[in-house]
């Protein structure tokens, strides 16, 4: 099973029904699989903080939700994460392309990579870094824990991880 297929299967297994995303080249394959699956309502959004608001609304409406985004926008999500999802104890899996690591072709992406894990740590958001294709086998347990604990969780997926996506 491909990485993209495994992610979608784990989302289905964990009863995620609503997904929002901001476009990202690394995440395009999983987004294509999500769009091809009838199990989800997928609503693309313009900004990641808007996406967190959409997920919060879905959660308040009784739907399990997730956001798919880039790490370069962690900064714009901080207020929504703290004052909405964390304050109201909303589970929120965040599948995040971890741009800026070794092999990144876009120089401006590198600077945010330096700060991503520290920002998530400062927010007390559990963070998992998927670097090898086999790391996807941990996703089901991470999602289960996220919904059980009613907390947001960050799954950082770097370029090396996505090389095994096919």
C-alpha cells in the first residue's frame, strides 16, 4: 500500500469526515486520494488559520476533522490553535509538510523549518516527524491518541518521507 493510500485508510479508520487543506506540492498525492474518496468532505481553504476555524466548526457540529498544510504557516495558526482548539479541547490532527529540511529547493522555506518544532513545543502540541516511509505505520495510533486526548497533534512529513509515497 502506498503512503498516500495508508494515510487515507487511517483517516477513514479513525472516522475523520471533514478535511481542509492549503495547497502544497508535497501533499498533492494524498490530497488527490482524499478527493477520490467518498468518506470525506474536503474543503480547500486560503489560509491555515481559516482551515483551523473550519475544522473547529466541523468538530462543534459533531464531525471528526483534520487539516493538511505546510509548516511555513505555523506562525499564522498560533492564535487559532491556542484560543480555539486548545482552549476548547478540540482534537485536531495536522498533517504538515515539513518544508525547509535537507533537500529543500526553495531557500525561503528553510527559515521556518528552523522554528517549526520549537513553536509546536512552546504550544505544547505533541509533534511526530515522519522521515522514513515506514513511519506512516505510526499514523493510526497517533490519530487514535489525538481523538482520545482531545488535543491537536502535528505530524511533520519531510521530503524524504514523501519520496516513498508512490
